[in-house]
């Protein structure tokens, strides 16, 4: 917001001050964009959003459910590597004329609370780097267990996500929640490309486990 000119008590209102005030008022006017409605009132202006008039925000890794057995995932990168589904990059394979892939599953994997995830699964190489073809998109009931099945005892860790034996780790892109009616909701978690940092379990980095940090 632009500042208005300051005035002191008893100060004469000059044409310059008046013009500066008018200019400041003009710069601070609300302007309705696409899908936005403005309704001025005695106590202010009500801003309303028309969802039908706004295009979807196509962010990296945007998840869209296709019924209960498949989903599409918008292209995104982790450490400048584009993940794959069934060996096909998220953006497709232009050289082969292969369209963007669809993630499919026979049965939705959910925990006891009716919650599951569309997740990025990365297997790091011996140098703890992400190689092309080693970043996958999967559907799991849990991201913090090696087999994707929820553990009986839940733990909360603030220092990254676990790297399982074999240098494999996962990070949730979106959460799926099944209602009591069977309807599915999808809650997006990631809205941009990702960077992955690792901390092996030992300083010599000879282990295949540790912690992963996605940001």
C-alpha cells in the first residue's frame, strides 16, 4: 500500500497535498481480476472468488485423482531429476511419442484412518545421489516404513524422513482421505520442485540407511 501525505494539525491544505492524497487513493484502489468480484459496502469491500472463472494452479507434482484406481501427477523435479511411472518420465517421452503416464493401482492402500499417500520414492546410488530412473511415483499407506504399510507404533520425527536399507526413502506429494461414504478427497502437500539432502547413519557413509531431507 502507498503512503498518504502527512499533515499536522492546523496546517493549510495545499493543492500539492490534495493531489498527492488523490494519487495515493488511486494507487490503493482494489481491482478485480479474473474470477474476482468486488462488492463495496459501508464498512468496506467484500472480495468474492468465483472458482469457475479461475484456472487451476498447475504446480509441479500436482496430483489429480481419476476415480479410485488411478491419478495423474504433473511434471516436477527432485535434484533436477524427473521421476518416472512405469519407466516413463512424468512429462512423457517426446522422442518416443509417449504421453505423460498415469499412476494406477488395483486397490487403494490406506491406513486404519482411511488415509493414504501419493509419494515420491527415491533410491539413492552408492554416492548418495539421485540417478535418472531411480525416482518413482508410488501410492502407499505410509511413507515412513520400508514396505509402505503403517507401523503398529507411530512415531513423529522432526529431523527429516528415514532412509531405509538400500538407500530408499519416500516423501508425500499428496494425501488421500477416504470418507465414510467411500468418497475420496485429495489434499496437495507439495507445490514446487524438490531438493533432497541426505545424512547417512555413519560418518563414513558406508551404511545404506540414514535420514533424508526434502525441501
